[in-house]
C-alpha cells in the first residue's frame, strides 16, 4: 500500500510568484494614478495602510480545479475606514479611492489566480514526467515495505527512458485485490515498495509530490496531495529486482 504521508519534495512556484508581482504591480500603478490626480497629496505610509485595510473582506470560499478560491463579497475594510475617517473633515474623501482600490484588488488577485492555473498547466504540465525530474544525481531509494529488495537506481537508464514514458492507468481489480484484500499487510505483495528521494523537478514548478517506484523497476507513481500519476517504462531502471 502506498504511503503518501512521507516527506514531499517541493521548490518555489515561479508562476505564483510572477502572479503576485503582476498583481501588486498593477495595484501600485492604479494607486499612483489616483495619487497623481490629487491636489493634496497624502503621505505614502498612510496610502499603504489604507490599501492593506481595504483588502479586508468577507470571503466566500469555493473549491475549483482542485484549488480553494476566495470570492470577495462584503468590503469590510472599506466600512472600517469609512467609520474611522468620516468624522475627520476631508479624510474619507482623500482616502476613499485607495480604500476601494484595496477591496477591488481582491478581484484582481482572484482573476490572476484563475489565469495562473492555466499557465501552470502549460508551463509545468502535471501529466509530463519530465516536470518532476530534471536532476537525479542525488537520488536515493528508501524501502517502505517488508517485501522490498535491496535495489540500485539506474540513473542513466531512467533519464534515457524518461522522454518515452507516458502517463497510463495503474489501477486494476487484480492490484486492488492483492494490495487491500490479501492477508497481513506485512506479508502481502506491495506494488510500489520503493520511495525515491533527492530528485529535483523543473525549477520553478513548485509542485508538491512524493515519488514511488514499482516493484518490477519499470513503473513510477507520482503522488500529489490531490492526484496520482502513473508512468511506465519499457526497460527496468532498478537493478536487483526479480525478472530483470
């Protein structure tokens, strides 16, 4: 049985970082346009504070595309600023547009989040094995089941086979019966008894995954928090497995 609770390997998510930079860049641009048109210029720190408070909103959460999105519904930050500034002559009028800009920034980031999902799928396709493997020089194998053998990861063979390995279906009734319905968990056959660590994926993918190798040395199971992807090789990339 695959143990997905083991350590996951991950790096920085370049698409998310770029999305964040684009979002804040647009906010700064809009804020500057408001600032330039004002006769009485407010202090910079006050503008930043109003923008941050304006971001506060009552959110409606919805899960789409295996991700949690927050839809802004009520402008709580704008209301707070209104009640704090309305008693001070001219203050609400001076900062009103910055407050609403902060609230509208929630919609901006929401739209960019949808766009980033599409960009992530194109730049780092999760169904492409090369997304998870760019460097295997430090790869090591951990045996995670009593049925596993002492094997060696053939790095050159694996990288040679990598371009030809496509995603395929790994579930079957026979595998399910052998894994979940046959006897003691310590003695029954385990299809993926090897956990591969120390692998570097494509830089900037930010994909959280755990990698398991099949007992015959020809299959790779990529386990993410939401999905699993199975890839099959024509040649074994593990030395020491039976039938090689």
